[in-house]
């Protein structure tokens, strides 16, 4: 019997039990039967929860790209691997077959090697959503270099922090990008970032937007001429199961971003397995995930998961509103997309548009529709179900994280009955638990607790680059012996999970995780600012938006408050990126603080949400009188 595909609910429970009782047999069989290996493993896994050390498929040898491309060539060489849909609908799409993909990835791999990249070197990829982005990721993995993709909306200072942290040797970027009706230069942002980075030896540049840019001699090279000369064949590097595959930065509760490290074999096995089951993938499907490859969703469900299954995956450069709000529906119709995977924030934005945009399109090709990134509210769920899924496509509300590598909690389409706002049941292998404040497991239903996972899974991140101590402390110390997700959740009477939101200082704005600490750091750099506190508040479209409470040290010099607000947002934009800008700014006399000097963000969060009646226990506050002032006035 194969464990790779779950066919019905009874089988789901059977596989789940097997995965808990005999995890070695369960994952061992999946790994053995569905992938190609140069050498088998000694042990399916080994771990030490206390030290946060994990190994999966110990000592096995493989290459993930051989599994994504080479092994499909005999049967699917002419099949389309990637459909590239450009930002401008007038520009022709690209259909890249598995044969073409093999050649293009091999060329890029040869260029990287010829230019001096070796196994284990870090390569930063800062590209828009164009084929070269996926191809660069795969080329790195093919030669054993570790890719670190940085979302192309990040600012130069955010980039230099990340490049410096992982000591990247190369950067792959483009002259610029197209987004809606805008043309955005990217290379100048890299140039600025690199003023601060010593590790970078070369910058390879894709010509995408035809922007006139400066090339630094000895450092910068145009990619096209190098690719033209490169050989279209490349023998994939033999990698160990636990060799790092990529680093991907995620926000934390301090100013230093966490470089989550994913390794080769476990990530491969579980992204492929989850893709197959959560999207009920079948051979001739056309799969479209609207995320950006700069986030984990793009890594796992635009690139690795689909290609590991020999699927056709759509890569879209543009935005849902350009040239008009029917762009998503146009694309679904154009390619006869069968699975559509997007974020609640996109759904909420499209919901506000006229129904005719969505209803005038033929969406009958769709079979499964998915949601990811933040809780999907009931109204958005129903709109998605009624207008996109036409009440016949199950919605898979998939809960997971950069750290988890692949989807952990989700309905299985046509198998698990769905329920609005519930991510429902953990996939086989995922031992989810809810913990109370006293660190006891919550057995009852309908009680909010901290969502933890009490047993390792193959695609979990192995460490934070260069800081294993932080990895251990962040994820394995609050609830000893368990992985703490940072999320709150509750369970209904049948055991379905509903994610209730972050339990830490991370706010999810339009599906992007933003740590409030680095935003506060950026605000505090402004000469007029004494202190700041940033919190999230509910927003109809973005899910959450950011509210900043700021005290000033130079009030007089900054009488023009509107201008000061603009300046503060510019600081945020240049330190982090425009996605982290504040929607609301309130200048206040003082921030509410505890006796130990901590800002009580809980109170500020309530005020930002308009909840000003009951603040609960404020006995530890040293200045409770400030609360009333904050509610009633700004300075
Ligand atoms: C995949 C991804 C992780 C955080 C996570 C949680 C939130 C993701 C969700 C969800 C409710 C869902 N989140 N999926 N909340 N329902 N279906 O988004 O990774 O960017 O690391 O964010 O996103 O709070 O902890 P990442």
C-alpha cells in the first residue's frame, strides 16, 4: 500500500495513526517510493528536542533538482513545467517545457560554477517574478549552493542586513521590474545595499525592464551573454540529506531577521507530499499559486512542490488589479487553471470590486481553491466559495509557516468536510497540540491555547543561520519538548483547528509577516522621535494594518505633524520597505509602561482597535493616567 496519496477520510485517519505510531515506516516508505536517491539513508530520523537538533534521512545522498526535473524528462520532457504570465497581458506568455527547464537551469548552473560559486556558498536572489527567479533557485540547488531569496519589495538596508547575515558571495538581480503600470528599478537598490556588504564578489544582472543602470566593473555582469555561451547540460551535484538547500528570512521579535535554514531531503519529501494531497494534484492539472517566490509559499508551492510532482505551475509577474480587477479571473480562464491558491488579503480586495469582474469569466476549470498566510474571515470565505469556487470547489485553508516548510494543517479536498475559518485537521505526521499558560496540554474543546507541534516533521527548518541558540530559544523553550508556532488556536468539537492569530509581536499585514520591533527601530532613528510603539489593528482589506504611537523629543521643531508623519513613513520605507509603512500615527505624551519599563502593547492594541472599555489587569502599570490621555488626545 502506498502512503503518498490519501483517497478518502477513512484512509486519512489510517495514515494519520500510522504516521504517529510508526513514523519511520510512514515517512520511510513515502521517501523510498516517490523520489530518486543516489544512496539510501541509514536512519529515517534522529532528533534531540531539547537541543533542537533534527536530522531526516540521515546520510542519504540526492539532488532535489534531479527530482524536480531530470527524472521527469523521459516521460514528460515536452510537458509544460512553467507557464510565465507577464505583468502586461499584451506581452506573450512563455511556456517552459521540462526539457527547456532542464537546459535553462543547466546553463544557469554552469554560469554560476564558471563564475566561482561552489557547494555551500550563499547566493542572494533579488528578482521580480520572472522565470529567471525560479531558474536561479533551481540552478543554486543543482550545484549545491544555498539560495537566499529576498522579496523584491525590500529596501536596500533590509537587503544588506540579510546579505551580511548569511555572507552571500553572489547576488542575482535584474535592472528593474514591472508591477502594474509601474516600472521599478531594482539594480540601484542592490548597489546601495552593497555599499554595506563585504562578502559579495559578483552581481549577475538580468535585463528585464530595459532600464539604464550603472554596471560596476569587475563586479557586475549581464547574465544573457553568459547564458548564451553556457552548456545546456549539467550533472547535478551529489548532496547530503542535511545539506542546506536555502535560507529564507522571516520576521522575529527583535530587529535582526531570522534566517530560517531548510535542508534538502526532508523539505523535498514533505513539500511534494503536501502538494499532492492538499491540492489533490492530478497529471494534467494546471496549478497556480499567486504568491511571490520571495516568500515560503512561493518556494514550496510555485517551485519545489509542483515540479517534484511533474506538474505545470503558473508564475505570474503582475498584480491582481492590473490592467483591471479581472486579471486573476482572466488568467484562470486563459490557462484553464485547475487549482488556485491565494491569500485572504487578495480575496478581500477583489471582493470590493463589482461582481461582474469575476462573474463574467469562465472559471469552470477550477477544482480546488486555497487560502494561505493569515486567517480567512467568514465573509471572505463565503465570497471565495460562492463567486470563485461556485460552491463546487473545496476551499483548502492551509495553515503553515516559513519555519514549517510545508503545509501542516489543512482540509484535504473532497475528503475533509470544510468549515469557514477553520484550517481543520493536521496532515499525517503532524502531532498538533494546544497548550495553556501553565504549559499543560489542553484536552477540552473551544479553549484558546498556544499551538505547538510535539513531534518533528521532515520539512521543519533546522536552525537559524548562524544562531542556533536563538532557534532553540524562540521555538523550543517556551513549551519544553515541543515546537511553539507563535500562533494561538482553538479546536471545535470534532477536533478541527481554528487559528486565532499571533501570540507574539508579529503583525500580518496583507499576508506579510512584519515584526513590530524592527519598525520601531526605524522610527526611532528619526531625530524628532523619542520613543515608539507599533501595534496591529483590524483592517477590512489588509486583515491587519499598523498603528504607531510616538513620543517626540523635538516637538517645537516639527510643528507640521502631517509632514512629520510622512517623514517617519519614509524612514520605515527606506529601512524595511513600503510594506511596513504605518497606516495611522498618533503622537502622544507618554507610552503606558510597566514598572519594569516595558511598554504595555496590549493596551495600545485595544485602543487602536477602538476597544476602550475594559483593559483587564493594569496593576503593573506605572502611569495608568496616560491611557485616558491617549484615548482622548494627540499632541
Ligand atoms: C505560509 C506562511 C506564518 C504565519 C503563521 C500564521 C499565519 C499562515 C494561515 C495563517 C491563519 C492560515 N498563517 N497561514 N493564519 N490561517 N491558513 O504564510 O508563512 O509568512 O512564515 O507566516 O502566518 O500566523 O504563523 P509565513
